[in-house]
C-alpha cells in the first residue's frame, strides 16, 4: 500500500510540474511559440512522459479549469437529494472554490494562470467553450437524475442555464487574484439567493411540453 501511495504521489507531482512549466512558458513566451519538447525539458522529463499525462498543449493549458469542474461535479453529485437543484449547485460551487483555496495554494494559482492564458489566447477560448459545453451536458444529466426526469426535458436545461448564467455574471476580465474572484462569485450567489422570490424551488416547478405551446 505504501509503494502504491508513493507512486501515485509521484504521478501527481509530475503532472503538476508539467502544468506549472507549461503555464509559465505559455505566459512568458506565448502559447503558439511554446513546444511540448520545451515543456518536458523544463521538468527534465521526456516528451513521451508528457504524453502519458496530456494529449496536447491545449489539454495541459486547460487542465486547471477541467480539474476544478471535476471537483464541482463530484460535489454536486454528493449533495443531499432533498436539496433543490439550484441549492445543490450553489453549495457545490462554494465547496469547489473552498477546495481550490484550502487544499493547496498552488491549485488556486494554476487556476488563475490558466484563466489569464485563455483570455490572452483566442485558440484556447474555443477549447474552453467545448469544455464548458461538455460540463453543462453533465450537469443537465445530473439534474435530470436527481429529478427523476430525462436530460432532454426543459427543466434540467433551464436549471443549468440559470446557474451557468450566474457564473458568467461573476466573470471579469483582466488580472485579479483568486480571493477576489471567489468573493465576487459568493456575492453573486448571495444576490441570487435574495433575488429569487421566497419559496422558489426548481424541484417543484413544472414546465409545459413543447407540444403544449
């Protein structure tokens, strides 16, 4: 068990080192100008080792937000079934932010560097949109599961659209620290909590079928 644990820790360390090296090179000399060979050399590993962890430069560049989404989705899936979808999503988002902030300061720093890189690199904007769309599909599927309905129904899609819209409100361009971003997100969620009419619970909402229109 100790050997396996050590091996896994070394894998995590190598993966994080590759992410750190890639982000540093991307931000200092440019995404397009940086090669996988340069990233591997910075960590003193072979390009073959790089490809054991990532399939491309895009994947390593977007790995911090992808990792954060995995945390968010796991937190959401673990929320009590008695919670409304909106409440579960809000609490899962707060838990994800807390995990990034408290588990390891380097995690939050990677997240913000990747976010800065995406804002500066048009090619990565398209990759991030694909990532967000995939995550939205997974969120819709989880809301549908919690509600005992189908992912094609309007209710799960409506719930996720409302929530992802809140996420867009909290997004601001330009340099900012992780704590500032986290505070803004918390403020947006609190504002949404106050703005929703008392008793508003998406679990009890009914949405007419398209045929009814």
